[in-house]
């Protein structure tokens, strides 16, 4: 039995909200991500796992600052010193789109850090590659479409055709790997990418053509014993109660409000040939609270009192004790002429113990665009239609003049472009 710790999508340098820690100089949000990473590394060392698989995206982009590289490196070096073989897949956020440019985790490969294997190209790892560990790993890091097109001189080829070529090449590669494996040893497939049928945090199904996608049949192949995935931030098992487990552990911290309701995990997998047990380990990251309220639906007819609107907004928020140290967003919808009744200062006072508070105002106009009985939209010139549109939003005359001038410039540029290309 091989004990594997699997995590993905660390994105340790994301600092969308909040302030900086005066002691370390790091954003508090970065410290949140590093705390989650410390929890994972501590578990790997304390529980003496046999293998750590990081399935890609260490940072938010391809050019992390040296400070963040230092913080990531401290944690990876702890795994190296503990003599735990560690696989670092290169994800799409780690990879430069320019051919020949180093990816964000190149230094571990360049310096030949003991026990750390950086996987920037597809590879089949056998026990001799893993210090004798009795397991086989098929590794598929992120495939750069632009790099592949350049390598195969596919300029001008439609994107769909490029993805078809990539998927065909991957299918052939996996088939060749299966011919080389020892059928008596467990087999792990790890990949940074999308699998058909997976669900994003926004609940959008992964569809063919939107991303490089592995077929469900490829990852559910019974010859595999565990599939360690990264790239999608929502934790999920795509082969529930079946063998092999096909696991997205999700990101290690909530990245934005799209993940507000998602719990975060890393995974401990006990892998044997033909049988694997999966244990989800929950990470206690910073809470996101996302609330919205339509004030018009909470109020009676006529102009409400400011106090009544404040009560409706506070009722939509969580109790004050639940807001403490959370990242909070309140979205409010209301008629535009209620703007002066919104007591933002009182709202911020109520949420002062939140880590970060966002008030999103969504005023709406009750007016409607009406044309004369003898007019049709198709008969009006564009600028006149635009002027009618501005009236529905009660724009000031100065703003309307500026907006119309900008629209006129854009339309004139478009006409000139048509004449030049026509």
C-alpha cells in the first residue's frame, strides 16, 4: 500500500482582499494560503506519507515575485529534507506561453533538489525514478496550445482542430504507457487539466471545445488505481464509489466569491493495485460571506424611510459575530431614486470586524424607453437611439454629451476601417 498526499491549485500569491501584515510584510490573504500550505506539508511529514503529488498552479501567474517563490520554496524544501518524494506538475498558471521561457517552478529542476520531481513534460515515472517506491505514475502537466502549434507548425489551423490533435496525441501516449507498466504495481495518473463532466465552482459543466479535455473513459480506466487532478477549484470525485477514484481536491483556499460556498480540501489516498481508499481532509480557510437583497421587495409602496432600508440590509447580512474575520459582500438592488437613503456608513460600522467588506450597489431605473407611434427602432440613427437610451438612466447633460462624443468617435473609426478593408 502506498500512502499518497494529493493537493492542487495553491495560488499562494493571490491577495485580492485585505491588508498587509506589518511583521512579515506579506498580505494577510497570502498568509492565509501559506497557512493552508503549512497544514498540508505538516500532515505529509507527521503522517509519513510515501509520496506527495501537487497537481499544478503554485502561483496566480507565470512571473511570481522572488518573495513568493521564497515562501513556496521553504515548504517544498521541508518535504525534500523529510525525504518524501514530491511531484510538482506544471499548471497553466505556472507556464509561460512563450516557447523556451522557464516556467515558475524551474529552479527545483535546475538545482536538482533531492526528491523533488518537476514535471513540465508528459512522463511515465517508475520505481527507479522514485527512489524505489513501488508505484508507477503517468504525469500529464498542462499542455500549452501555443507551444504545441509552434512546435508542429500549425499556424492558421482552427483551435478545435488543434485540440483534437492534442487529445489524439495524449490518447496514443497513454496507450503506450499502459504497454510499458508493470501490471502488478499500482498505477497513478496525475494531470493538470479538465476532464469531461467535471464541474467548476460556478456550476458550469466542462464542455468539449472550451478547454483541453481528457475523456472520462481515459481517467476511469480500471487499470488505473488513483487519478490525481488539478486545475478545477471545486473539490469532486468524478468516479464516486467506483475504482479508480478520480479526484479534484480543489484549490487550497477560497480564491474569490465564486468559491464562497465551497469547502477546501487536500486528500490522503491509500493506493493498492485494484483498490484505493480516499480520505478528504478539510482545510479551515478564511470564510467568504456573499449576500444580496432586493430592497424594493422588502419595502412597502411609496418612498421608504432610510431606517427601514437599513434594517432590511442588516437582516440580509449574517449576525455580527459571524462576520468577524470573514470576507463579506452585500449586493443591494433598489430604485435609483432611493440612492440617498442608503446608509453605507451604518452598514460599514455594522461590519467593522469583518476582514473585508464590499458593498455592491445595483440601482435600477424604473423608466422605460418609449417611441412615438409613428417611429420604429430601425428608422432611427444610432446616435439618436443612444440619446433615448441615456434618458432611461437619468444621465446628466454633461455626461450625455461626453458619452455621445465618444460613441461618435467609435462609430466613425469603425466606418473608416470598413472603407479601408472594403
